[in-house]
C-alpha cells in the first residue's frame, strides 16, 4: 500500500535526467520540501543560478511519506534547548519558528500555489508524569521568553501536586473533559496542552507545485534534474564539483545538501580537514510507520500527539541511547470527498550506514502498536487501513535542524535533519541560506553546524 500523499495528486510533469556536464552557481542536492524551498528562497532573493539534482523525484522521499502536519515547533523539548543554548538563542529559535508561517504563506502567495492547507488545532495528550512535567517546564520557558502559550490542562485531582513554579501555567479540567478533548476512552491521561497553531497539507504536492512554478518563472536560472543521484562532492576554497551516478559533472560556487541526511555520497574536501566521516556521523535515522483510514463522515480537521502512551523512558531526543521516545500522532483532514485519519508513532532506528529503501518491511509490531492505540480512539474506523506507509526521518545529534555552512569548508552548506518536525523548519533553513548567499552576517543560532 502507498502513502496517501503520493496518490492524492498524480504527477504530470515529465522528469528530466541530467544528460551532460553543467556549470551553475548553487547546486542543491535533494528535491524534497527542503530542496524546493531552498531553491525558491535563493531564486527569489539573489541573482544566482540554481541547479537541483534529485536521485528520485520531487517530494518522493520523506516529503511524500510523512504525517503532513505543518507546525512551527521542535520535537526536542524547548527547556532542553534553553538549558544547552541559553535564553538568547532559544528566544531567537522560537521567533524563527513563528516566522516560518510567514515564509510558507509568502511562498504560496508569490508563486500562486493552489494546494489546500487545512488550519487545525494541534494538541498534546499527556499520559505520564514525565511528559506532564516536561510540558510544564517547556511552558514555563516559553512564557519567560515571550512565546504565546495556552494553559496546560491538568486533571483537577492532580492540581494540588503541581509545583508552585508551574501553578500559573495550568488549569484544572475533569477526566471526562480530557477524554472528550483527546477523543479517547482511555481514562489514563493526566492532561493535555491545547490549541497550538497547525495546518494539514500535502508536502509532496507543495514541493511539486513549487518546482513547477519555479521552472516557469526562472527559466534561464533554474535547472531541475530528477533521477540524477550525486555520488561525489569535491570542494576546494573557490568552487565545488559534483559527479553523478551516470558520470556527469556539475560545477558551481556552492552546494547545498537538502538530503535529509541520508545521501550515500562521498565528500572530498581540498580546502581543509576531511569532512566525509564527520558529516555522516551527524545524522542518524528513524523509519516512521503510519496507517491511514478513510471514513465517509465529515469530522473537523485536528492533530493530536499522545505522549507517554508507551513506557516513556525520558530519554532526551539527542541522547546516544535513544534518539527520542516515540509517541502516537494522529490527524484528520478532508481527502477525496471523505475524511482521512492518519496515525503514526512506531519507529525503527537505523544508523547512517544503512540504506533505507521504499521496500523496507512494515513490521507487524508497528502495525499492532498502532491498532492497539486505536482501540481507545472514539471515532470508529474500518478494520483494514486504506493506506500504510513509512518514511525516513533524519535525526541530528543536536536534535535540531542543521542549517548553514560546513565549518571545514563553507562552500558546502546544509539544510537538513528533520528531527521529527521538518516541514516548516525547512523554510527557516531555506531563508537563512539565501540570506547567507547574499552576504548577510547571520547572528549565531541553534541551527548552526558545529565545528
Ligand atoms: C513518518 C513521518 C512522519 C512525519 N511527519 C511530519 C509532520 O507531520 N510534520 C513535519 O513537519 N514533519 C514531519 N516529518 C518530517 C518531514 O517529512 C521531513 O522533515 C521533510 O519531509 C524532509 O524534507 P527534506 O526535503 O529534508 O527530505 P526528503 O523529502 O527526504 O528529501 C531529500 C531528497 O534528497 C534526495 N537525495 C538524497 N541523497 C541524494 C543524492 N546523493 N543525490 C541526489 N539526491 C539525493 C532524496 O532522493 C530525497 O528526495 C515526518 C517524517 C516521517 C518519515
């Protein structure tokens, strides 16, 4: 079975492979949402020529196999970002995350894109004390840094046990309210954090629409080659040279890796210390498994993440032991005249040397774990899912997106590492890179690659 995002809008544009050598200014490797937004921001804001090289097709990888929720957030708890990077950089991150909505909206408006985006409230269901306390700590930091934050709704009988420092951040609700809001029969939830801004959309369609619009608008400055895998990057202090699987060469001033971190290529650095091994060590992978159900009734769009439903061990997302503790995420939106309900959560971790392919087996355990969760979901679903898919997430060691020049050779630039939430953050990376190429000196950021 396939991802609903690929099926929703079959591709009509013909793919063009690279068939000869090419010279350009910026070579983007990868045409997922990160590659296409990076191309958009560079073409819009600079006079540079851009070539995009994609091993498969536009939006065919993680961008076509995700949960399709646009949310200006990070999976890594904000409190842990604050503890590591301090208030200035954390506030700047929250500002950039909020600003990513504007980047998305201006991209859609400027290119006249047609895809639907369904605004919806996103809520977090909190089932264990660990996730409740983590959310309260996050809420406290967000409020301190001026982020607008809803009160965390906590079961009334737990209010007396809430620490003094968090009391102003919570409000009491009944067990029934919690179940109704989360649409579950499970009485075990301790609370929820409501109503974050989010939208449901098809990021594969968004990427394809951006590609088609850019090809029309920037005919002389943009080349897009699909089915063209890059095998080697050679970079010196002046330029970069890329060699494709077919043996063609592309030269440019810069290359931007928007590969999600799994590119299976070699990097030769002729301008300093070796990059290859250290770069690959930066990103580890998680294969996320999802089921989708179509129901004929109309339900309002919503997104909910259910945290702590599996024995939550409290590993931070960036620790060596575990990249993150998985959680269930569910969303609803209109689809083909019906309502599509998607549910994901189970993950397999893969290291950077593994080759992930679409043939990766959907484990029985992942299927069962999702089905077990759905036993508590209040909306009745058909026995058999209509869609079943998986996709690859790139987790960086920082648990945050990697955006900016490689410290050992600034001709190589990154906009990668989804860390669970990568759609809106791709826009942030794209915009930062265009500003860098324009010569702007950007202030330090949590997204900066470390030396
Ligand atoms: C199951 C799942 C659920 C998710 N849910 C959400 C969500 O709800 N919200 C959210 O914000 N994020 C979500 N994400 C993350 C989100 O999908 C990603 O962050 C985003 O799609 C990544 O986009 P990308 O362009 O960086 O990577 P990709 O879409 O993977 O694109 C990278 C491209 O690079 C190409 N490439 C790689 N190596 C080479 C090479 N050597 N030569 C040429 N091309 C190459 C690949 O073919 C690929 O097309 C989810 C991810 C998964 C897997």
